[in-house]
């Protein structure tokens, strides 16, 4: 058996875990202090546990909501169905929310997938470090004729969610310093919430992220920024000037462009 | 016609300048012989952003710093101004039969070019197959085919990076019956064929000696000492199975006494810089510094004995 065949079989063994694979395991011809299946199980455990630990670190609130044991089962299914396609783990949680929304045992809990989305966006905001400040001088130097084409750009790591469940309130309740146990039970799970998540590095110079509830008007305005809507259309929004100032000072907006988004 | 938004005048324009490029400073910071370093992990980044923590050098996992817009890179810009660095890779999958991942390699090259570290290292292992990664360092059969393949890959990487890399001996919980070359001999031949250096992890040698019945002293004797440019010291965990006990290379505890003993023995013939490596259940920084201090003490004792003799 050549190197490629050995590695192919080894991987099949890592992903599987049942006796049907025993003939295949025998053909790998491995030795060690224990039977071959136990030796493979050590590698299998390391593979699953390391990725489960990573997912748990990215999605602690999802884990708290379903309990650690169920979270491990959920993660294992996700890992089996979602190959890691690069060595760095930084992007591996991208599909976790959509997996939760289609996995049968969790598909009926829409708040769970939305919580995974919230936590993934929060993770993205934490790992996006930007200290470039808004180019006020360049903006001031624009000719009047160019102003209608201005498109304000969201800082990388900024996200908005139009949630159909109170995921912000749930997140706050779980991460509260003084959690009240009946707070979640009394929550109206059909309550909708619009949420802004953003990195704090532009405003503080240090890594970090924040999340906050926003009104529908503000949600629509940030959505328009994200879509690359030109200033000529944006100024029609209520309290546009104040909102623009606010989002720039928070670091939610850190640049502008005169080009349409690609 | 639109007027210039007047609100812009009300906004603070205070800046948060990034530290300047550090490749020139880093070029002057070299890891010396006998230097004792520690593995840099995220809970401790802040402790090294100025020069307040006394340690000879730091080693980081390259993949954690690939993203130039990450907080880690921001912190590294400051850290690299004060400490000599080693970049230790865990994801190049050198032993894999897949083609080399050029995107990964380019990200590593970009990182190296920005910081110019003293040492760059990877593992005698593989971690991907048909494009799927396993987040682990998996064992390869030590055959003539593997030796040719692995040496060719090291050559490719060194040519691409334009510099030497070090290859680390792995931990394994099994061996392949098809292996025809002893691991230490395999590493020596990779060094001979490619000119790569070696990174000797004494904990891995000890763990393998217990789990797989290898002779640690014989292993060290077989390694060409002139190729060894770095030593790792780490801890393991004992795992009880139904059929017996096995040592797991968790890098999550203090260096064990048998590994300190190997270090003292090997220090008699090798002056390569040594590193305290701790990857799981990361403790307070003081614990790592205590381990580094013990490494200093152990090697001082060895070296003073040699002078007396």
C-alpha cells in the first residue's frame, strides 16, 4: 500500500467509528501498546475534541442553551458534515448556524440558529482589528459634484441581525453577572430584535467587540450603508446626520467610497 | 446640491497608530545558543507587549498570526520589537500525499517576510487528505517512499521561503508495520537530503519511548547533533484505558522528571536554544517562567560540571 492509500484509509478511519471498518483497519497494519481500534480511537478523540473545543469557544451561549453533552453531539455531526478545508481554524464556524437550522433535533428551535449567527458575528468582530480612522480630510476635499456619489463603508467585522427571536435578550441574560434563572423562562420567544455587532478597536485602539439593540430605522440605515447606497438616497433617512456622526464615532463606519460596491 | 455634512466637525479625530514595521528590529534580535524561551500563547500576549517580562525568546504558532488584520498581529507588532522569535507551524501538512497548500505557504512566507524570525519550524507529520484537514499531527510510515516524498516537500518549502526550516520529531501512539526506517534515522536522512535543521522535542521522544517501546538514549545518539537547532521541553498526561495506561502528549503540564533528565544528558553535547512548550490548560505566566528558570538551572549545572571536569 503506498503513502496516498495509507493516508486515505487512515482518514476514513478517523471519520468513522464502527465495526464495518474493521477489515479496512486491519489492512492499515498498525501496531502499538493497545489493539488497533483503541489506537485509532485516540486519534479520533483528538480530532473531534479539538474541533468541538474550538466550536464551544466560539459558541458558548449556544452551548449553555443546549447543555454541554448535546452541544458535543451537535458539534460532532457538524464536523462530520463540514470538512475543515484549511489548517487555520479561524473560519471553521461559518456554517454552524445554518447547520443548526437544518439539523433535525434543532431545526424546530429557530432562536438557536439565530444565537449561533449572533455569536459568529461577535467572533468576527473580536478578530477584526482596525484602527484606521475615518478620512475626514479626504471627505472635506471632495468637490460638491462628487458628494451625491459618496458611499459610506462599514468597518470590517460590523454585522447586523434582523432576528425573529429575542437573541440579544437571551445573550444578555446568560452573560449577566447576576443571572436570574426565571428570566429566560418568562421571555416572549416570538419577540423580534434588531442587533448591531461591531469591533471596538477603531474607537479604543484595543481588540474587542460590542453588541447592541438598534431601532428599525437604524437597522435600515446601516443596512443601506452595507448595500452601498449612495449619499443622495441616504440623506432622506430620519436624523441621518446625527446617525452618521454616531456610527463614525463608534467606529462602525471607517471609510467612504465614490464607487458602487462590487 | 448637498452640503458638506457639518456633523463631521464634532467627531474626535484621535488616532491609534500601529507600531511601525518590525522586520528590521527583529533582524537584530537573534536566538542565542543556550537561550531558554517559552511558547507564546494568547492569554499571555499582553505580558510581552513591552519588554517587562524577562525571557530570552518566544515561539508562536504561525497559523494564529496569518490574518494581518487580527488582534494577534497588532500585538505581535509590539512583541517583535522586544523579543527574538521562532515561528512554529502546525498546518503545512508536509507528510501528506496531497499537493502542498500554496495559499498556506504564501501566508507563511508573508508572515516571515514581515517579521524575519530567527527560526521557522514544522513537523514530521501530515494533517490533510484530499483537501480535508484534521487539526492534528498524524503519523507517517517510515518507508523509502515517505522519505523521498517528505524530503521533496521540505525542499519545496525551503526553496519557496528562501530559508532553512527545522523539522520536529512527532509524538505517535502507533507505528506502521510497513516502516523500514527508524524515526531518528529518517530525520537524519531528511536533514542530509535537504539541509533542513532539526527541532528535537524531548517530551515526544520520552512519550514514544514509553508508548512504543523506543530507546530514548539510542534515539538521541542516532540524531546528528550538528543539525539540532532547537529543543522542546513539555509535559504529558497519563490516560488510563481498559487495557492499560498510555501517555498522551497534551503539552498541558509541567515538564516531567524523566524529560528533565533527558535534557541534562543532551545538554552535554548540544547547545541549541530550548523552549518550554505548553498548549492546553494554559497556566499563569509565572508557571511558564518557573519552568524556564528550571531549564536555566539544569543547564547551568550541566555546564558548570563540564567546566570542572
